[in-house]
């Protein structure tokens, strides 16, 4: 009974003390947090992609995507590409030019072996007979003084030990002087089966590449190049963005099933996820050639996922001016680069990444 009385008196004294200071309040910050919440707190996350956009892209540059049809005659395709690039550069003043996937041949596993060619042992001295597509691209870049992302071509590699043949879907990137800067072999092969839509198995013929391709364009900055189906795997794009690229460039040949559904969506997704420019370059649609028909709709997307320009189905050029201010404005307005939680999830760009092709 005595203990109970003592407790009651202490409570009354506490209430009386509070009543003498009616304006006194206790903030939440003054109260100790339960242990559960203390465990959940963390230091600020490390900053990511903090390089200003105007440093990533050192000066504005015009990029053009050349949407071309691919016929069954390789020499015609090469000649047509040369004419189309020359015309586009004159009309747009583009300094970076992109050609479509498999621009020199029909797209299809039945066609890859017969249209494939080896890359020259000496890139400065390609053979007109053995390396006609390489030579054509080299001349297009040099003649027009542009950085050329040469869409892609079927590449042949012959193992000298056992004479085994391998085929790759390969993009060649040239400098304005005609120097080969990089190659990208399609990493993710297009093996899909959509009931009632399309079935296609690139791996029946092609081998996959095994590296991420980042190319430095000295006057402007870094770009990343990948091919078509690669766009569905966001890790490549995320790593490229974290490594300081100002643009992701995808020559691609989406079809009439997946194109209407995902082509533009994927371009905008890669742009908004990484707050940089994305360019997708498709072949023009030609319903009279082959059994695989391209969707078309080449497009260029800005760092806020706005489609700057989009082609239709036929032969067409789309171009846009890329500038670092737009990258920086997007990243300041929605500061993903400063809000990443690498204490919660890993930074994929700091993991094991392959930048060199391995046999």
C-alpha cells in the first residue's frame, strides 16, 4: 500500500510540474528512437554519376540515324549507304552517324553465313574482295569526316587450328579519319518464341560477343554501342552511364510483333533510367524482301525520355542536336545520381565487367 501511494505522489508531482509550463513541448527529435529504428538508419548514400552533363558531352553535336532498306545484293546496300550518309551529312551537318543493324544484308539466320565477311588483319589495309563492308564503312567515315557507327554486319571468324567457322553480329565504329575505333559483337542473341507472333533463334548460327563497348570520341565524350536485343538488358546501359557516357546507341531491327509493343518504350526506358541520350537506328521496312520485316521507326530520345524525332516505316533520316546542358538539367531536376542507395543494393558498374573481347 505504501509503494502504491509513493508512485501516485510522484505522478501528481510530474503533472503539477507540467501544468506550470503549459507551452513547453517535447519534439520527436528529443525522444530516443526504439532500437528497431536505430538499426534502420544509415549514413548518406555515396554519390554516383556526379560528373556534370556539360563535362560528359563537351560540346553540342548533331547525331543522325539513317534508316535504310537492306536488299539481297550486298554491293547495292554498301553503295546505297554511302550515298545516303553523304546526303544526310550535307542536310543535317551531323558529326555522328548511325546505320541500321545488318544494313549490308537481309536479316535472318539463313542469310548470315553467305553475307558474312572477316575483319581485316590490318584495319588500315582492308581488302576489297575479303572485307568489302569494312572498306565501305571506312571510306564513308573518312569521306564525310564523321564518327560512324556502322550499324552491324555478319562477321566471319575462322579458327586457324581446326578451321571451325564462327559468325557474329558485329558493329564497327570509325573515326572521321577512317580509323577503326571499336567493334561490338551482339552480346545477347535474339532467341525468342512468341506464340502467334514470331519465333527466331539467332544462336542457331551466331555466337555471342562478351564485352561492353564504350567508345571515346575525343571532341565530344564517350558513347556506348550495343545491338538490338541488347537494349532489353538494362545492365549494359546502367554501367555505360556510370562510366560517363553521354549517349547509348543501338542499331536494331525489331520486328512487326515486338516493335509496336516495345521499341519506343525501351528507348525511353533506357533514357529515363540513366538520364542520357538514346538513339535507335532500324532498317526501313520492305515487305518484298525476305521473311523478316523490320519495324522501322528509328528515333532519338533525350535525357528526360522525350522523343526528339522518330521516323516512319520507310527510308528516312532522323537527326537531333545533343547537348550537355540537357543532361545536366535532367540530372539536377531529378537527382538520381545523388540518391542511389548502394548501402541497400550493389553498384553494378563496380562488379565484374568485361571491356575486352575474349576468345
